[in-house]
C-alpha cells in the first residue's frame, strides 16, 4: 500500500477555537479542508511516526467518512496504531480516558459537541494530548501556523477499514484496533463511585430519567444506569445516537432539553433528571421541579464529594472558569482548599489537574469533571450526584435549599445573543472595552460599578498567559456582569452575557433567577447596549 502526496494550498479559517476547529459540515467536506487540517495537526505535534492515537467521535453526520480519511492519513504519516471506538463512536470523556489508560500519544476527537449535526449543521475536530486533555494554546497555535503554510498532505489509497466490529486489522503498516467504546469507561466509573449504594437508592423507589438527546451518551448511560445500576428500563431516553441528533440541538440546558424540563415539572416527574450533550462531556441536573444551575451543581459536588469513594480523602483544590459563579469558591473557602479561576475552555484546567492542584473543575456551560480524565464528563457528574443522593437520601430541592442556607445563593444566569453579525459584535465588545476605565464609580439603575477590567490569566504551573478572556464589570454589593464572544460557533458571532449576584438573606433564597438578577441585567444592558445594538428583543438563549 503506497502513501501518496497530494498538493494543496492553505485554506483560510482553520484557527481552532475554545475547543478545536468547528465549522459547518459542508465546509469540512470541501476538497482538502479536512485533510489540510489533519496534516497540520500531525505536523504541529512534530509528526506521528511510530505513534499511537485514539480516534473517535460523537457519531454525527460525516463522522464515519472523516474517520476513514483520518485513518488513511495516519497510515501514510507512519503512525504505528490507531485505537478506534467501534462504529467510530467515543464520547469525549471516554476518549480522554482511553488516551490515558493506553498511554497513547494523544487522540483525535470528532465532534462539534452541543452544536446540531447534519449536512447543513456543524462538524468539528480537535486534538487531545497524551494527558488526555485538549491541546494547550501553545500546541493549537503551532497547528494553526501549519494550516497557513501547508502545501501538501499524505494519504494512502485503500478501501475503508472495517470499524464496525471489535478487533484488530491492518491498514498498510498501521494497526487499527477497534474497541468497545463503553467498556473501559464504565469500568472507570465503577472504580470511582459506590455502585452498590446507588443500586440501593434505585431499588428503593427512587426514579430517574436520563435524556441522551439522541447523542453519544445513549449507549454509555444505558450500560451504566440501566444495566449495571438497575435503573428501570426506559429510564434512559433518546438513547440511540443519530447523525443529526433527531433534528435537535444536543445542548443540555432548559431551552434545548425542554422535553426533559417538561417531564421534571409535571406531576409524574421522577426524582432525578439529567441530560448530556452531543459528545457527552456536558451535563444538566434537575430535580423534581428544581433545575440546578451548572455553577450550583459544581458547588454541590465540591461540598459533598467526599461521600463518593474516589474523593473520600478530600479534594486537592477546585477550579472554575471565570464566568462561572462564585458558588464553588464559597465552598472551597469553607473547606480550606484552593480555588482557581481560569479562562473559558477545558484546556485551561489541564495543567492544574496534572500538577495535582485541583481535583474537581467546572464551567457554567454545564461542564463538570475531575482528575479521573482531562475533559469534562457528563455521566461522571450524574453518577456523583446519584452517589451523593444515595448517601443523603433527600430530594434535590431540599439539598439545594440546605446548600444555599449554608453558603448563600449565587443567583446566576447566562444570556446568549446568537448569530450576531461579526462586525456588530466586535463593535459592541470594542466599545465596552474602551469604556471600562471610566466605569468605576458610575451609577446605573441603582447599582454602582465597583470595578471593571478585562480578564487575563497566568497559568500558575507553566506561567503561560492568556489575554482578552472576557470583559468584567463588578458592582458594589457583590454583583457581576461578564461579556465574552463565543469561540465555538460557526455562524456570525455569539455574545454571551453572564450575570451573577450573591444573596445571603435567608428570606430571599427562593426567588426566580431572572427576577433576582433584574437590576444586574438592566445595568449590563445600559452599559453595553448588547440587546439594542444586536437588534434583539430578548436573548436567544437564557440558561
Ligand atoms: C463554550 C462554553 C465553554 C465550553 C466550550 C466547549 O465555549 O462556554 O465553557 O468549554 O463551549 O464545550 P464558548 O467559547 O462558545 O463560550 V463543548 O461541550 O462544546 O466541547
Ligand atoms: Co460537549
């Protein structure tokens, strides 16, 4: 089998964002687009001769075709082995675990995560390093630099490799090892959590519903929640991964997981509801009529982690992305452990986890995880919640009320303005950035600005610096508004406005978030003009 060299030219727009490269699927399918990017990854990491990579994705449209191209390019570039999830399927956390467990040189994950899939929707590809985590900015910068000077790629001419059945086969000199995507991951979960305790909970009449949103976690959730833990058959719904996620938007928030929200607020609501996203790294937690914000969920997990075997010795530290609420900070303070504030995106947690400075990390965007892998992990969060509830035996709403009574409540919401014209969005952000120095002391609708800045992060482990990571306005009395442009969208720009206010008055802990945040929401709009200037009546998504 011969490797051929195909001449190409650089293609514009191959800069990786918050989590790899995401584009419209049709863009990825344009001639040489995928090949150029894959070769740039290989070149950017110093070649793959003799290396082993894990390959898998969330099963979305084009996943199967792209994997065959990647395998042929790996063979042509001299890789020794590809470890591939059966059917091309691997959830993002399962891929991270496989990279670590097998000690590989990293992996390629095919996913656009929570973005919809299909020929007219989104596709994505990212490289994770040998620690199992998303490539650092230094690595993605090198990959991007290669995309701008690439003049050719290598590929072998061959028929498709059978990745539909478990086993090992050859592609030229490279071994293609097809593995069960669920087995290793399920075994890891069994090590971390008290499965017997959770079984006890589930056989005591406690009911749950897990909505896989037609995405990758279906087979994982069925195997773990139903088969191993004994949740009633049918507890996992929308469990068959489909290339277009059933036409839906596999983003586990109250808007896109409205089906689950409707169930959880109905008279027949089970005790516990959860959902995950396209590639299985996000989670949504909801009790009977009680939606738990991701920031609160992180705080609850940190506060109660020692109830699960893996964390019994305590946590080394906690990390959260900057826009995530300060709820976890309050718990960390009470526990006397460090709390780190990082830029948005899981890649910034990698060093802290590797260095043993943080055990649990989280983001307001429904991502929580720990040092068991180097990605956020949707099912892990669900299982930790179940382990905690199996010990505490109380409704989610009561657990939340007790948590807030102890630590105060960080009312929190994110308002997204999607598909805003790129130059309009840039203008809004530029003007706000320019206004920051004059904001302190300004009164807006009864609130006074205390401080305002643009977030920069110096990694405490390798001292790399990430700049321009969000505009922050702090109000007197502890309120905060943060503004960022999304780095995962594929159409125009998405402006994210993150809103937060701490409440410690015990009589005011049960308000609706939008109501509790109304003054902050109004002040954020008065200062930034996001809604007015983007020409919207309201945000497209409110979480
Ligand atoms: C979003 C979230 C961020 C998350 C990222 C990837 O990024 O805000 O917290 O890490 O998606 O998640 P952005 O740049 O659009 O705000 V996933 O589940 O899409 O890999
Ligand atoms: Co995801």
